């Protein structure tokens, strides 16, 4: 599993691109009119949006309080220090938990049986392998310090015990959240907009022209926001 994790660690960013395209693969529906009535589409929209927004909120809280470098070095697992502050004091992999919830949420939002029951389990297997590879590196580098951390904090479950104290004792860095997350936010929001407008024509009363106009407007607005944040970052006008 560690060897598998080291392999996928190199290409994990491409994995997300693939998984977002997979959202639009034709698939049988999870929620249908036969089981949930005429307004069946409200179920995947409400449940999917709740889960995916929760995932993004966990990522945002994690990055805003105590950021950990997940980029590795030379496409390999790497860490200069063991970060145990912020949300990492409540779960060992909150960024990955956030990613999982984001993808499960958009999978439900897309109402795709193939995505939820084939791609998500595959994604979970890959993430488990990546985490085991990271833990192997951290244990070899930090030894007893990492073992004590593992004994105290769960790998996947984020404990809410003392979460209020954590937020109260640390300052949320909104700028860091924006600068680190604008790429993810753009892809995530664009995907949600596309799913809502393409998969649920009921929302625009089956008006194709109106739907296309909304989709175009959403993409333009998101692109402008992306360009603005990127310009602020590259020009040095917004720093962490």
C-alpha cells in the first residue's frame, strides 16, 4: 500500500481533474421519480450541497488556522515539521477529509450511481494508500513524536472535543485561505454550477436559452474572480 501511495502522491492533482470530468459520465440515477416522486431532484441537490459545502468548510478552517504543506518535494512525500495545531489537533488528515466530503457531495449532487459507487470507493482506496505513504515518511522522520500524535489523534475522524477552544485560541488567516484555495474554489464552484444547470433543467423551467445564459454568466464571474485573486497574489498586493 505504501508503494501504491507513493505512486499516486505524484499524480494526485491530476486525479482530481479526472474525477471532476467523471461527474458528467452518463449514469443511472440514485434518486428517481419512481422512488422519490416528482420533486426527486431536491434530494440530491440538498444532500449533495450540504456534504460538499461541509467539506470545503473543513478545508477552509484547516488552512485558515494552521496550514500544512502537502505539495511534497520533487513529487515525493516531504515535511519539514510535524504540524499538530489547529484542526490537525482534532484529526490527522482534515484536508483529505475535506476533499473526500467535497467529492462525495458533488457525486450525490450529480445523482450518479456510477460516480458514488464506483469512483468514490476507488478514490478512497487511493487516498488510504497516500495517507499510509505519508505516515510511513512521518514516522521515519519524527519517530516517537509522530507515534504519540497518532495515539492521541484519529487518522480520519475529526473530533469536535475542544474545537471551540481551538478556534478561540488561534486567529483565522482569511488571506491565506483565499490564496491557497482559489484554484480549488474555482474548479469546485464551476463544477457545481455545471451540474445544477445541466443535470437539473427543472431549475430553469426547461428554458435552454436561460440556462445557457446562466451557465455562461456563472463561468465568466468565476473566471474573473480567479483572475483577480491570481493577479493579487502574483503582484504581491495580497500576501498571507
